[in-house]
C-alpha cells in the first residue's frame, strides 16, 4: 500500500512537469505567433531600418503661370553630387579638387570624407557645367542623382510675388510659400543599404520615381503688363536716384491684380544674394502715409453725404490756417482764397481739404475711411499682408481731423489704396483683390477664384461726379503729366513727407511721391498706382510719379487693344454714315 502511494505521487509529479512544459511551450508559441504573424510588418520595418536608409530626392513641383499660361516658375532636372567616403581613395586630394570646382569649403569636405558614413551630400542641384566638370574627374566614390530644381525663366519679373523655394523644394516666400502644399509633389524614393554598424555602404536596387506632380497655379497677373510696370518704374527710380518704388495695375471691376512691381528688383533664382528684408512684397507688406491721394476718400464721403458738390466754394485762408495751436500751410506756399471743391482737388489744397473735412465731421469721415477698407486687410490671396493703421476716433487729437484730411496720421498699404480707388472707378463697389486665378491639375481647374464684392461704398452718381473732379485734376491741375493722348484720364497726385528719424515729426527732405488714377475715365479698364520712395531733387507726385502712370497706361492700353476716345468717336461717325447710306438705298428702292 505504501509503494502504491509512492507510485501515485510520482505520476502526479510527472504530470505537473509535463503541464509546466506544455504551458511554457504555449507561451513561447504565442510569442512566436505574435512576432512572426501579427506584428510581422512592424518588426520587418524595424529590421529594414537597421539595414536600409531611404533618401527622398525632390521631384517635379507644380508650375506657376501668368493669366495667359506663360511660364513664370517651372521645375527642371539638376544633378546633385554625393560621395561614399568608404570608396574614396584619397579624401584630401578629392576634397581639394572638388571644392575648387564647386566653390565649397574644402575643410568641410575633408571632414565629411573622413567620417565613417557611406553617403553624404557634397552639393545639391548644381549647374550643368559644375556637374560636367566633376564627372570628368571620374573620381571613385563620387556619384550623381537627379533632383527637381526650381527655375524662374523670367528672372525678376514678379519675383517677389512669386517668391522662391529652398534646397528641399519647399516654398519660403510669395505664392511659392502660401501655396506650397498644392505645388509640392510626392518625392522620389531611393534605398541605401547599411552594414552591421549602421553605416551606408551601397545603393539597393530600389529606386521609386514619383509620378505624382504637384498642382499648377495660374496667376491673375499678365506678364506683359507686369514687364511694362517694372520697366517704367525702374527707369524713374533710377532717374531720380530714389530709394525704391511700387507700381500696381488692377482691373477695377473684378479686383484682379494685373501687375505688382517693386524696386529694387528681386531675382528669385539667386534669392540668397539678397538680405531677408528685401524678400518682402512691398505692395502688400509696407504701409505709408498717402498724402494728398487720401483726399479722394474725403471727397467721396463729402459728395455721398451731400454736404458738398464739385462747385461748392470754400475759403482757403490765403495759405495759412491755425488749428489747435498749429499753423498749416499750403504746398509750395500757395495763397489760395476761394476755391471750389473741384479746384481744391485739382490744385491739391491742404487747407481746402481741412475745410471740407470740418463740414463733413470727424465721425462721418472716420466711418468712410473704414468703409473704404483702410485699416483692415484686403485678404488678397498673397502672404504677408499688413493692415495699415487708422487710430480709433477716440484717440484723435484736436488736429487729427485736419491732418488725416490730407493724408497724415494714417497709413495705408499700396494694395489697400488701389482697391479703395478702384471702388470710385467702378461705380462705388469695393472689390476683394486677388492675385491667383486658379489651381489646376493637368490643365483642368481644381479650384477657381472669382470676383468677390465686399460692399457698396458710394453711389454711381457720386462716382461719376468724383470722376469729373479727377479728370479736371489731370487736365488743369497737378496731374497734367499724366495726360494721355487719345484718352480721358482721372487721377490724383500725392506728395507725403516721411516721418523723421526721431519719430517726433516729419522730415524736410524725405518724401513719398505718388499718383493714382484710372483710364479710360468713363469706362476704366485699369487702375494704376505709382509710388516713388525718396526721390532726389524733386519730390512732387505730379512731376515724379505721374509720368510713370502715363507710360504704364499708354503701353498697357495699346497691349489690351483698348480703343482711344477718338477711335470710338470715329467708329460712331462711320457707323452713322453707314446707316444714312443704307437708308438712302432703301428709299430709292421703295
């Protein structure tokens, strides 16, 4: 009986041992199943990371076109040069030779060539002659990869608006930046093998070429009008040795930006040669005191509110007017007495503008300033827009109403000003400006931008009366150098003192000269703003900026095939003569 108990206990122990091994085997099997089956992808990926490295050379980015499909930014293939230090026989010799050809630091190359790495970039997206020179050396361990490189075929035409990309093909400024996600393509994929120590040693047979090109952008600007604006602006900035300048051309009925020129010029192909502050698009980022061009907003408000019409007269104090203890003078020390509203604008009388503003009242004036969009972003589809500055009416001093009436104590951006005056030109409607017409894919529109009404500001009647005043200002007033043969022009000059260095007043020798107008005045096709920053010797907007307006307008209207007023009259007369002749024939036949 005793031996039977021992035998029974022995069997139990054997069963327990067997059970233990079964459990252990089950745990091991579950772990193997989990690793080999359930998490196969995860661990394969980890293994691949240990033995492979992936490069992503940049492929073709979407193109940027003007409104008529002319190329402004394209992608081209360029060689990028790399090295496998393990294969380089003489790192010092190779570094010295290559550094001279590629104009790179030889000490950096020597340091890189002596690292235990199987892959390093020497220089990416080199010029063809640089690639040919290095390739002719037939150096072991030096290789080439094709990458997409951004190229701007028109160089500095609309350079700041278009912007540029970095070495990784991501946009850094302009529409290249704001539409980077749409323009970017999926990158190519190259796999490099690594050794047991994680060092890159060789290319694997795995090169995936991206077939997904980025979306294209079609801008609203016209390359020809853009060129005209840049050419004429550059010539005048050079002629007057000015600090810089801006010119904008807009369709007043749609808000389409046909041109936005900046001086000094900017070539995005060599953006690294410019200081970062010179990358900005001044037409939307920089604000300035508009001077007498701001009198248009005052006049529009006065006519709309029926507190004055173009023939009402105002006493202009013989050229001196004291307000809040400050004496205000006329430009060029003119001694005006009685002037009509039309003459106040034509002669650009500061004291006359003050008298109109006093009759209008601060609250009304402030409300119209805001209605015209001053002090708010236009929300144009370009990056970096500023809002300008209009102080709240509660912060106005005793002299603020007077100062703002002739464009001081308020700052505007060029895009704000041209949008505001476009509302006067088109019959009273403020349009949202836009620089991008469409996002496209394979020639098909994916996303389209259309004219967008912001609000009505003034009536068509007020618009017509103000146009008559501005025609007078060009024919008989300060804007005579904007006169364009064959066309009626409506416009206004501006000459604004810049703030002094200590910000406590205004400079006596630094000015912003400007002219803004539209043509043909009765049915305008274009609104043009010209700004010249700090011209030397002569500062008056009528002398410096108005001639630029005239030349941009003349060439643009010819390009757009806009008939002159004389052509229209001649056509009407010819048609009238034709109808009379047809009537005589009918009479004879009857």
